[in-house]
């Protein structure tokens, strides 16, 4: 297994964090123009099961269309839990289609180190 460490060129302050449901393009746009330093685009708890695929697509589009770094924001995606059937597509689709625009992935409901395998 190979690990790559990406070093940020400029440290960004993270004084405030904003959670945004991926199912709402309007809220994503508002978050991009907000004063929050850290925005996490949520595919997990903030999105109803029938809307998860559309939310994933909205997030990928927002990552590609909005220059989050130019706006001084750290941007993250909270994927669905490791024990769900949504998680795999969340990681693969986001990373393949917009991974270079993403700062972090938030993995929910991790209780112990063994939860991350």
C-alpha cells in the first residue's frame, strides 16, 4: 500500500466549521460564500437515503465548479458510514472525479482505531 502526504502550501485558519447537506445545491453555494473557514459537504446524516446519489453528484459538481481554496476555505466531504453500502461509491466517485479539489474526507462514527481498515 502506498501513502502520499500532501503538504498545504499555506496554512488556512479553521476558526469556524459549517456542515452543508449535499442534497442542496443552494446551500452549497451559500456555504462557498460564507465566512466559515471550514466547510464539510455532507452525504451522510444530512441526506435522506433516496437523495444520497444526487447529493454525491451535487458535491462532485461543487468541488469542480467552485474554487474553495481561492475563497480561503478548507473543504471536506463527510462520507456515509463504513458499514453502509453507500460508502464505497462515496469514496471512489468523489476521489476519481474531484479528489484534487478536496482537502479531507470525514469518516463518521469511528469508535476505535480498528473501525478504519
